[in-house]
């Protein structure tokens, strides 16, 4: 009987032990399943889509030298480096003046070229800026040349009128004004201002007379000539 009781208790102990082991295993499994939940929440947070973000690069101003009235093209590359589609404003300024604005809409990782066309009338160097990128172009200033000096007639009598003419040409890249001065014996006698567009020419003339006979050297700019004024009675005998 005593051995039978020991066997019975041994069986009961085995059953209880097995049950405890099963309970501990189940609890451990449940705890292990609950641990990853915070990690899943963190992964969901990481999957949030970033907003649109833009970069502007590769500014090009062409041509770099133009005459007044010719077109200058300004190009810039805009890229959406963000994670969402978005809008971006591109502003062109020349010498601090706003010349134009454009809006671009780009999907993530997409790129586009933004272009502007402009014309400038003032001579000199001009600063171009597009959203922080800087460039420049140059318009040559006005440059005047004189040619074809004529004195008609080249011999006159006292108090007889004669005309001095010269051709003024603007060889520069922008419109400008030039003061044409007639000097006789080194003194400015008459002056006339002309305004010329690039490449334009104009004949400037002066008409005057001299009371006294003699040789009169004349200058207009770097050109020179002379007029002979004879006494009235001497002139009439010729």
C-alpha cells in the first residue's frame, strides 16, 4: 500500500509539473508577442511622407554680351528633392529690380528648367539674380565716332556764309547723346547735341560767316579743316 501511494503521488507531481511548464511557456509566448508592438508604432511614424523641398541650380545667362534691344535668356534648373508634390516660386531680378516671376509644380525627384527672356536699354554691366543664384551680362555703352568733315565752300569773302558738316555715328551697344562742338581758332563757336541709337548715324552741320579776311582753322572732335576768307573787293576781282 505504501508503494502504491508513492507511485500515485509521483504521477500527480508529474502532471502538476507538466501543467506548470505549459502555463509558463504560454505566458512567455504572450509576453514575446506584446513586445514588438512599440516597434511597429515607430515604423509607422517613420513612414510619414516628407514635404516638398526644392533646390535651384545651374543658372545660365546667355548671351553674356548684347546690344540694346537684343534678347537675353536666363535659365535655371529646379529640382524637388522632397517627398511630396509641391509648388515653388522662381523670381528674376536685374540690378535689384523684379523683372519676372514663375511658379512651378513638381512631383518628388522631378526636375524642370525655368526660363526668362529680357531686354535691357542701359549700357554697362547688369547683375542677374534668380532665387539667390547670381549671374551677369554686359551691354556696351554708346561710342561715338566722327567722319566726313566738309566745309562748303572752302573759300568765301567777308561776311559770306559757309557750312561745316560732319557725320556722327554711334558704334556702341546702347543709345546715347553726343555734343558736337565746332571750334574755330581753338575756341568753341557753336555746338549741337545729337542722340543716336546703336549703329545709327547723323549729319551735323553748322553755318556761320566771318567779317575779317584770313585763314580760319576749324575742328570738330579729332577732325580738322580750314576756310579762307578774302577781302570783299579782292574776292570780287577774282
